[in-house]
């Protein structure tokens, strides 16, 4: 870790090797820049794995959202996908539909 953190240190000791040994032995705190770098790397990994999950998932679109069919209204309901087929299978595509209205086919407006 001390070696990884080294490029982020704002220090130029006369004996870098000796300084590193000292840093390791005394378990120096990593510089803030290094911690930020690690945090960002972790976030990138998280984003990457989410992207992979979405790509592998056949349920949702490329944004990780699943379209729930709203039969009555023209606008579909979007739901964030879990990318877990065992969970998503329990959610009906009509899950967002409320009461199914009793109306005869004759009264239904013609679909454009
Ligand atoms: Zn998904």
C-alpha cells in the first residue's frame, strides 16, 4: 500500500527507499489524494459491474429500467430492474395496473 500511495505523496525525501521502509514500518497514513484515488477506483468498479449486469440482463433496457405495460394509459411505467430474474419473474408486467375496468370492446376507442 505504501508503494501504491507513494506517487500521491507530496514529499521528496533524500532517501526515498529509506522513507518507504519507514512508512511501512510505522504504518503512515496514506495521503488524502491517494484515498480519493482509491475511492474513485472503487466507484468505477461499481459502475462497471452495474453496466455488466445491465448488459447481461435480458429483462431491462440499457439504462437498467424495465418497462411495465400500462394497458389503459399510453405511457408505460418504468421500474428499476434488479437484474435478478428470480425477483423480476415475480413482478408481473401488469403490476402497475390498477383495477381492470369493465368495459365492452365496443366502447373502446380505436387504437391509432
Ligand atoms: Zn435488468
